[in-house]
């Protein structure tokens, strides 16, 4: 019954199998076999029925596979159609975006949309300039129409379909063909017939850009939902392409306007120069006339003298000569007054012209005057780092003439590696300062690029180099350091004596000591040892002993080193009644560093915290592996094994912004700023030691609370960059470039 009800593909085969089973059972009941307990009829029926069931199952499976194959072909065909549509959409978008000419963009857009949605006609309309109620067809695609066609307009109020699409901001499809408005619209598209119409508005945000009008007057095919979606997607791409083309056209118009203005300005300058030349010639002519008048005046004076002589010798001719003299004097005075008036007028006019001409060349002259009047040396290069201009101060500092400096490559001024690196850095667009020895002078050189805001970022820059002679300052600094070293050497003997006698007294060679006496002697010894350390630091800073070698790295247990250093600072803490809080995690890894240098860093930072903290305050020492945040982490030279950060905080009330900016300055004034304990030389040496290990040292301060000095070190050594920084730090320390 189930087989008859469902009637699957192989239902007849299954029904035959059931009939065979039933017939075998019936024959077994009606005609039993000769052998008892052996159902021959039933077994034969089972064999036949099972074979029929297997055949039915195979037929049903094959039929199911055929149905599934047809479904997969349908799905593949639909996917292929969608892929073709997307390819057409991509091709149309690329064609539209491939040009910035507005007419080209519109023509390609109209043609691409027509091909994308298989439309017979397609047009792109814009609101007419000056009349928002009128639409203008900027581009029309109609294969039956030759050329782009003239731009036509139509009132928006007479085309309800276009007006409705713009008002709703959604595409509108019109299927009616007997509409008068559609006939007019299709006529504008170049077709005498009407058909299905698709109107897609173009909006950029809330601003109306235009609309797409597509029609099928030839094929009379309706637009499918997929084609409408493709038209919407193309519209979103086309809006930006149209806006870019409009902006490009506006930019071209502006450039053309600027070029015209520039041409007019140049023409005006040429006319002004010609007019100035004419006025100069007129002025020279007037000067020549004035000179002639002066000559005539001199001749008149001579004539007057002659007349006076004749007047003295002959009274008879006095009246006649007097009258003639009066006439001549009157004429001469008038001529002289007229000449003076004309001379003054021409001088004023010439001064005004010179002032106008001077203003036109003031910028060039002032720049040249500033360049050649500077006391510091100035070098200016071209884009290839070749010197093309230099002032007189640069010639003196470099001991080279202008002819020798010009056309000389900037890197060829010095073979010093730091100079070569500075030129490369400045050529890359970054200002740099370096102090090097050039000849007999020590020069502080500031190299900076002359940036052009209109030039590309990766283009080479012209360079300007400012040269300042700091030989006297370096020599004075070297003299001061030598004086410091001499004083430090002289202090070593009394300090050694104090430590020796303190050891003898503590050993009770001069008698037994009480607890208070032992305590005071211990403090005396600790203070003397600290003074000895300070003198060693002064000698090291001065650099008059043997040159400081780089760090001798070995595995250092940071926790043990911090605990030993803190124990050595016990006397300083007791003297100022300070409490110490130590935070050391158990998982702090050992690092590869110089233990003596690291101990010196901790001693200096602890000493600074003790001196900066108020009496009865607190000092906090912390250490942590791989913190989550570090200042300027990209500057660290790590090898992938992590790093350790150590911080020492005081309770001295914090530092001012000015003090923070000069906290590591060796040349700052001897008076220590409020909130700081150590001098600039000690903290500068601390930073040098930390950076020599490939680490970083920084300071953080909170007003009214205190200051924290922190440094970070790699766990297992440093990379190539840190080694270069170490070498540079040692060179700077030896040559005292901090003064610059």
C-alpha cells in the first residue's frame, strides 16, 4: 500500500518484488516441497524479490542523481550569469574611473550602463545650471544615433517618472508605453518608439547630482530586479567618478585662470620695466639740460663780472649796462628757478621709480644680504648635495675659497663617518646636528633639508648647512674637565686616609667601641666610600685617565644586585630617616650586562632618590620583566628574549618642566633644581651607561608627589643597532659633544 501511495521512480519494481514474495509464501503453503522443513518456494521467491529490490534501489538512486545534477546545472548557470554581470559592472566602473575628462566619463558611463543592463538606449541627465527645474541630457547612448548628439534640456515637472525617482531617491521602472511623457522622453533619447523605462537617481550624500535614464524601445524587454540592482551599483560608482571629473575640470579652469593672470602680471612687469627705462632716459636728458643751464649760469656770472669791471672804468656806459644787467639777471633767475623746479620734479619722479623697482627685487637682495652677512658659515646645496652657494664666513671656517667650494659634493668636505651619516640623514628629510673637526677648527654643523611643499615626499631635497666655530668652547670644556680630574686626584689621598682610619677603629685596634660609636664610624666609612666613588666618577667624566672600555657583559642576577646596592645605601637612608620599599618579583630573569656598570647606575639613582626625598619620606625600588608599556619602544634593540625594567621613585615633590628638560644635561648650572638630588654629570653618565647596554633611561615626575627614574635593558645582550649606539655614546662622552 505504501508503494502504491508514494509511487516513487522504481515503484513497479518494488511492487513486483512484493508480489514474488507473496507468491512464494502462498506456493509454500499450497504446494509444500518433498523435503520436510525446507521452504524451497519461499527461498526461491526471496532470491528473486531481493534481486528486484536491489534493481529498484539502483533505479531510485540514479533518478535522484539525475535530479540533483539538473539542480546543480541550474545553480551553475545562475552563478555564471551573476559573475558575468559583476564582470560587466567592474569593466564599466573601470572605464568610468579611467578618465578625469567629464565628457569622456559621461560617454563611457552611458555606454557601460547600457551594456550592463542590456538597454537599447541610455542617457545621463544633470540639473541645468541656474535652473533647478530643468534637466539637461549631458550624455546619450543610442547605437542607432550617430555621434554624441547635442545637449538637450527638458522641464522636470513634465516628466513625472524622473521627478518621482529624484523625490524618492530610489529607482523607478515604468512599463506603460502609451504615455505622452514617455514618447517625449524616448524622442529625446533618439527613438521613435516607446518601451519599458528605468530611472535611477544620482545622489552624493543629500546632494542631487543627476539621474540615469535607460529604455528598451527596440527589444520591449522589461528590466529585471538584478538589472535594477546592477544599475544602482553602477550609479554609486559613477557619482564619485562624475564628481572627480567635475573637480578636475574646475581645477583645470583654475589653473588656466592662474596662468592667464601670471601672463598678465609678466606683461605688466615688462611694461613697467620699459616705462622705467623711458623715465630713466628722460631723467638723463633733464640732467643734461640742467648741466647746460648751469653752464649758462656760469657764463652769465662771468658776463656780470665783466660788466662790473666795465662799470668801474666807464661811468658813461653805466646806465646802459645796468639796464642790460637787470634784464640778464631777471632772465637768469627765471631760468635758474625753472631749472631747479624741473630738477626737483625729475628727482622726485626718479626716486619714486627707484622705490617701486627696489620693492620688486627686495626679496632677492634681502635674502642674499642676509646670507652673506651672517657670522655663521652657510652652505646651500642643490638636489644632488653639491654646494652651489656659500657665504664669506663659510670660506673662513673651512679655509677654502668660494670657487673651490662651489661644485664640491657636500660629503667630500670631511671623511668623518659621522659627517657622512649626517649628510645621509639630512638628505632623507630630517634635520641633524653633528660636531666634528675640520682642519684646525671644531665646527658644530646643523644640516637641514629645504623642503618644498609642492614636491613629492620621496624626492631628494636641497640642503642648508649652518657652520659655527665651537673650538673655544670645546677647549674651555676640556680645561674644566682636566681641572675636575686634578681636584679628584687630590681628594683621593685624604679620602683613603679616612677610610683606613675608620677600618682601624672598627677593628678595635685602638680600643673597644660602643654601639653608638660603631654606628657613627660605619656612617663615616660609608660617606668616605661614597666620596671615593664620586671622585672616580669625576675622573671618568673628565676622561683624562685611560679610555673607558665598553661593558664587559656577563650573566647578572638583577634581584641580587638590587638587594646588594640597597644594602650599601643603608646609611644614606638612615641619615634622612627614609623608609625603603622594595618590589622584586620571583620570576625576574637574569640579564647579560656589566655588573659594575649596572651597580653604578643603581647607586647613582638611589643616591639621587635619597637626596631628593624629604626627611622622613619614602623611596620605592621596583623591577619587572617585559612590561606592557614602554616609552619609545621602537628605539630598543631587543633580540626576542624580552627585557627588564627597573624604576627608582622618590618623594621629593616632583620636578618642573624646565628641570625635566635639562635633567641629563652635563652643562646645566651647578645649582641643583628643587626636587633633584644628583648633578647633571652623574645622571648624564647613568644615561650613557644604560644606552651602552642597548637600553633606554627616562624620567617621569608628578607635581607634589615625586620623581621616578626608570631604565630598561635587554635580557640577553643587544643587537647591531645597540652596538652602534654604544660606540657612538662612548665617542660622544670622550669628545664632550654634549657642550654643543
